[in-house]
């Protein structure tokens, strides 16, 4: 493709292209809502299709080199904050729109990253390639199907919502129709790769044992307590802010998995032990998660996993199952 494009130009023009590239443009944005390309070079912002008419092939060429994804954030709390501060390939992933029902949170985060606050969530759907949902189970139900209907991809953090079978089936049906992808990060657990691979055969048992610090559950206790023993589908309803990984494991294994939640005054972190048995053998993983500063219920690793998922979408290769 690149060779073909060069062949279309005289040597003078080829030099012009090279010069343009050397000017180290910082961003190229394709804005769905206005149907324009925005090219930001050193000091000039060349925007609109008239300019591009002449350089359309060059632009295609540039697009070959730079795949840039515009992202909108739904829910500007702990996870979104970690993401904005830790994301690295900012030329390829442009986090542009911010929405939160608490407008101050959206404004704070938008300010940090030079983004735009939207007052109505629907305003941002047309302008993005992907929405990161990092808000709540209810936001998944109310807003995510709208995103998928418009053919836009979504990363769902509030995975507990997906154990509502009607909602999950509706989302998958819409995605099949529109081609939109639903991405679910591995969150704060290890071993999802093995469980996904293992599910090709038969998975016989999955047990998630979660040990939480009293502060992460807003409790003040001195002795270990068993808080919950039961199925993931019940756990996500009883603890909607705490046990999303149970839903992730259920989706990966296609089982309503067993969950045990303990609150332990001896720990200062969220510990997830995952035991999986299947016809492939057995996997046991344990993750000792440090909490996010601004939300002790949320593990830093969960935010990091969303960042890596986003990174993987702009990479030319896939690692892991
Ligand atoms: N998948 C995982 O492994 C994992 C791990 C941790 C947290 N989570 C989930 O991710 C979500 C975000 O976590 P967090 O720690 O960033 O939470 P947070 O409470 O720090 O931030 C959530 C933000 O979303 C906003 N919000 C909530 N519902 C909304 C709605 N309907 N519309 C608009 N804004 C809304 C809140 O005002 C808040 O600012 C939670 O549902 C949490 O349970 C998932």
C-alpha cells in the first residue's frame, strides 16, 4: 500500500510528502460527527476537507502510519483518573470526551487532559470510536446499548451488570447487527487467559475467594467475617461495587461461578484467589491488589487492565488468549 502510493507521485512530490512527515505532526483526528479530518502539525492546524482534497492520498498514507482512536469516558472516578494519568500512547489513543453525572468530576478530568465535557451523554457518541464505561451497573443498562446501536465499541468495567441475562443478550444482539465490539478487561484478577482457553473443553468448577479489607467495605471490625457464600449472579447484586471479577469469570467460563467473600482486618488490600478445574487440568491464581487512592473498593490493577486493553486495540498483534 505504501509503495503503491509513492508510485503515484513524481519524485518532487515524494519529497514533499517526506517533508510533511518530517514536520512531526502531533495528531490526526477523524471526527465522525463533522466528517472532517483534523491534522495538527507543529504550529498550524489544517482542518477541513477542502485542504484535504489536494492531499487526500497523503492523508491516507498518514492514516496508514497512524491509527488513532477517539475515546469517550462515561464515569470520571477512580478508574478514569488512573487511566488518564497512566495512558502512554497519547498519539494513538485520544481521550476526548468526558461525562459524569457529577459534572465537577468530568470537568476536573477533562481539564487534566485538555478534553471536552459533555452535559448529555448522547452528545459524545457520534464523535468517538469507543466509550470506556467506568461508572456503575445502572449506567451499563441505561446507556451502553445506545452506544452499541450507533456501532461504537465499548469497554465495560461494571461487569456485574452483564449477569443480567436479558441485558447481556440484548447487548450481544445489537453488537452482531451493528458490528460494535463489547470489550471486558480482565480487571483485578489473574488467570482469565487460562480460563478462556480452558473453556474450549469443559470447565467443571470455578471458585472465587475474595478477601477484602474492612475499609474497602466501609466496615469497622476486629475479627475475620464471612460476608457471602453463593453464586456470582447473587454476589453482584448484593455487592455491586465490589465483585465485578465474579461476573468476568462467569462470562469467561460460561458458569454462574461460586463466590466466597471474606472481610479480614489483617489485610490492607483486595485479595482474589481463583480456582478453576476443567478437563484441561487445574489453575489456581492469587492476586494481592493495592487499592486506588481515591476509591478503596477499586484495585489499581483493574484500571491498569483497562489501559492495556485500550493499548491492545491499537497494536498490530494480540497477546494472550
Ligand atoms: N471490572 C473490574 O474488575 C472492576 C474493578 C473495579 C471497579 N469496577 C467497576 O467500575 C466502575 C467504576 O469504578 P470506579 O472505582 O472508577 O468508581 P468511582 O465511584 O470512583 O467512579 C464512578 C464515577 O461514575 C459516576 N457515575 C456513576 N453512575 C453514573 C451514571 N449512571 N451516569 C453518569 N455517571 C455516573 C460517578 O459519579 C463517579 O464519578 C464501578 O461500577 C466499579 O464497580 C470494575
